[in-house]
C-alpha cells in the first residue's frame, strides 16, 4: 500500500480542488498527468522511437469504462487535464487511432498501436497501490527507460521510488486531526475556515487565494449549468439517458412552491447535472474526486439559493472549511475508491460539504466537526461497484444522496451544541479500517456488488 501522507505534510487548497475532465479523477485525470509527466521526462533523455503503457489493478479492470485508455493517449500526446478541450477529445483520439501514431509529448511523432502498446493486465496488481501504470520508452539507440506511477486519488499521482513532495516551510497553524483543529480554534479564536486561510498565506497572498476560491466556485457553477443543458445518452454502452435537462424543465414549470420537497429536488438536480457532465467527459472540479464531484457544488448552490443571507464570503468559507476536512481524510486515510470504496469518495465529499455548509450558516467549530462526523458516519462501508466500470450507475445518483445527507448532517449539528459521542478522528479511522477490511471486488474493480448482479443492457 502507498504510505499515508505524512500527517505533518502541508496540503494546499490548490491540491484538493483541481479542475480536470471526467469521468474519474483517479482513472482519467491521474493517468493523463502520469502519461504527460513520463513523456516530458523521456524526451529529456533522447530521441524516443516507441512507447508502451501497461495498466494494472483497478486501472486495468475498469479502465475502459473510466476512459483510462483515452486519458493515457492524451497525456502521452502532451495534453493536461486542466487545459485539454473536452469538445476536441473525440477528434484527437480518432486521429491517433486512425494513424496509429501520436505526437509524443506534443512534439515528436512516433508509432502507437493500442493493440500492442496499451495493455490492460486485468487481475494483476502491483505492490504500492491498486491504481498502477508502467510506461516504457525505447530510444533510437535501443536503450530503454521505464517508470511506474500510482494514481492515488483526486487526480494526484506518485512516481515509484520518489517520495511525495514536502513543503519546506512551517504553516501558521499546522494540524493533522480534528482534535488539533478544535484546539487551535479554542486557542486563537479562529474558525476552521480562518485557520485554513491563515495557512494558505504560506503559499500566496490572501487575494490570490480568494481568486482561486472564486474560480473553483465558478467552475462548479459552470459545470451545473452545462449539465442542465446536456441531453441524449451518456457514452459507454449502458444506454443511460441524461435526466438533468428534463428534470430542470419540470421544476421550472412548477413555478414558486412552498412544498418542502422542491428543495431537495433542486439539490438532487444540481448534483445530477454535475455527475452527468462528469460521466460525459466534461470539465469538473475534483471535490475531492471526480466520482464525487457533484456533492459539494450542489450543497454550495443550496447555500446560495435557499438560505436566508448567502454572501460571496460565505461561499468561500464553505469551500475552505470543506477543504480542511478533506485534508484530514487525505492525511489520515485515503480518498481513493480503489483503496477505500465509495466511502472514500462520496462519503468524504458528504463529510466535507456538511462541514462547509455548517460553517457558512454560522456554526461553531465544534458543530462543524460534528457535521463532518455525521456526514461520514452514515456512509461507512459504502462500496464502489460501478456497473460496466462506468462512472454512471450507481455513481450519478449516489452524488444526489450524498448532497442531501450533507445538508441534513449540517442542520443536525447546528441544532446541537457540538458535544457528541463519536469524534471526527474516530470516524476517519473507522473509515480507514473499513476500507482496508473491504474485499477488493468492492473497491472500484467492477467485480462485485451491483456490477455483477445487474445485467448490462
């Protein structure tokens, strides 16, 4: 297994919230980054004449459904998930396949035949992580260079043999547990969001952090809007029809209503829109992953539309507080479904969103910690068993459930005084233990659960 992030390691907002393309942060974004990184390094060593990619573990088992093959091709051709044009992907892939060649690193034309150069080793796992990929490049002089990368969740990658990057400065308020967060808040009088803001000053001025948060919010809202316009069938062969556009029309046709169900229908719609867009390969924000990308935007939209006095500062506070909770899961457990099951994706997103909403609504730090704990406690044991290896069933609807649970958790915490039996640290550790005990077929392999008990259409 990959070593857990050093609890003393600093993580920035820009590492947790990244903008990429669907359908999966670990199976699409991570492999694209790994392929691009390998191409750049290989080209620095000489003239490459051939390259080969071998996929292992979950990347091999569900890679076709998660578009890992497309991501690798794009990454080897020099594309990055942050900047690739989603609308141009189909044509780019078609050209590579038709010509059986690609522009390695974006500049050197080399032969590339998927039948021999992109291999899925289903059932084989490498030591280190369930998401593994090996690249091999051959130079014109016959020499070879090889590297193994692990996609460790949320689009983050780790090259075998290289330790994770460590920052060389001390944060204003370093923390590695919920208990430490609460203690810092008690000592300084800062909210959890303010603690994150103070730490981010080690990376950049406050105005730049605000601009980043506004960009993240904008990308989330844009993704909702695109999802509401999308129509037709999602790719992959399951014949899953996009529903957000029709549902949006029906909700608009109702007009103003006092029916309480309208609130959770709108929240579900927003989460649905994001994850349909993700499944279609559109641009989303990892929050903390692509498979769980709809939870936080839906809860953020709920705050901005349905609460009494939303502000831009409140939206930023929601995001920074959510990030603080995400940091804890990354440090103390994992946000990779291949390690933790879906409790590590939708469960973590629910926990983050619950804490963020509670903060934006004026919760104390103890209430925020309680909200985060509730959000995860009722997602413990959630498996990842996507039908056909596609991030569609049950992934899309699961985000709607996560968003509703997060709102419920926030209000449950707000109605309390912050005192509760199970701590956030205890629930994170329980998630970690549960994930390690969970059989591998329930961790993003499509070898168990719904993936084998539902006949594909």
